[in-house]
C-alpha cells in the first residue's frame, strides 16, 4: 500500500481551525486541496503528496469539523494510506 507524507501537527492545527471557521478557506480546500494545505503551512511536497488523499466530494460542516478535531488530528498526523476518511454527518 502506498503512503503519503505525514503532515506536521502545526499544519493540521491550522488546517482544521480554518476548515472549522473560514468559508473562503473551505471553498479553496474543496477546489484545490494542495493550495489550501500550503496556505495552512505545509511544504509544497507535503501539500502535493497529501492533497491526493484529501480530495473531498462534500466537506463536513464547520461544527462537525470542530467537534471531530481530535480524531481528525490523529488521522492527519499519522502516515496515511490511500483510503478515504469519512466523518459521521459528512454525507
């Protein structure tokens, strides 16, 4: 199974904060995850590698992201296999 680069915890913190509060950032993340990751502080290589696994067809609402931040942080700071992550309520 192929893996993608691990995201630093500082980047994940910024990413989840923005996804849980910032409508413009949420739109950017849906359109271009790599650009959003770079804006959150990821290196170009990290953003390109991780964005392939973080593409979403529908983004969870802000409240769900905020309430799931601990679980999401755990997922995003671990080495990720190429499997989609789904949150309850994000369908």
